[in-house]
C-alpha cells in the first residue's frame, strides 16, 4: 500500500465544508482535471457508489469507489475498486474554531506490481501536489459554498 495524506484549513464551519465536499456533481469546480458523479444511490450513504474521471482531454482514467463509512459532517470513507485506483480512502472534516480542517487520505494498492512500487516515489510528489492544489482551491471555493 502507498499512503498519501493532505490537510487544508477552510474558513467555513464543518457543516458547510461537509456539504461542499459531498456535492459530488460540483467536485470538478475545484478538483484538478476531475469530474465526479454518483452511479449507485445519491452518494449519501454506505454502499452508494461514485465514478471520478480524472485526466486532460481524452487521456485519463476512471476511478470507481463505494462508500464504506458515512458519518456526516465528519467522515466519509470509500473503497476504490477501479482498474487503476484500488484501496481505501477517506476525508475527515474537523471543526477548528469558526472554521474547519479537511484531511484527505488514501491508501493505494499500486498497479503494475514491482514497477508500480518502484515508480511510486517518482509519482507520489506529483500526486501530492495535485491533491494539495485541489484542496487549496476547495478551501477558497467552500468559503462561499451554497447548494
């Protein structure tokens, strides 16, 4: 497993941050190169499923995931079960004064066997940068979020 975790402070209360994070259809407004949609259920309870398409133009990959824990407005855990992205992931929202902290974490089962394990040290900084940049965009976007 390859671990990846990024945190960002958001100047908005936990309920608002949670609503913004779980607005799957609008995740593309802040997540770099990604669109998300619920495919089973509404993405609001355990066993609901989503798909995230990440890429540039026609080059990208499909990330399929199933909600395994749903504890609003604090924790959403998923199991990625696509061809490329596999393993558990989570985001946690913690109240912080009048704001919140979002922690996004992934434990990825790397594809391609040894090649994947060898390549992860090269890919990890890019993946971390993309996630950090996306969460910084989210922090700005969530301050004024409304459905």
